[in-house]
C-alpha cells in the first residue's frame, strides 16, 4: 500500500464507522494489487528457473548449443511455455 493510502486509511479509521466502506475498498484494491504483483513475480521466478536449468544443462554439455537446439518435446515440460514466451513463439 502506498504511503498516501496508508495515511488516508488511518484518517478514515479515526473518523469512525462511517468510513468502513471506503476502508474496505482500499483493502480490496490493495489485495488485487498484491495478486498482480505475485503473478508477475511468479512469472519472473519461472523464467529464472528455466534459465537455471538451461545453464546447468549447458554446463554439463560443455556448450549452450545443447539446450538451445532442443526441441520443445526434449525440454522438461515445466519449461516449454517459458521458452516459447522468451522466443516470441
């Protein structure tokens, strides 16, 4: 929650019960913002997990050619969508 929103929330709380609906709406808005952030962070984490796998595979093979040239079917299933997204497919 932004500092201004926190300040506004505190002011409304001090005004009493007549601001319950407004405070509830701030909470609902914050909840949605956090869900969006979690989705973005999960996507970033999935990309990092793919890249970790990619470079571990390259290290073991001694070249990035091996993971780069794998077909989608050869990739672990959990990384297929990430690779397609990264390649703009």
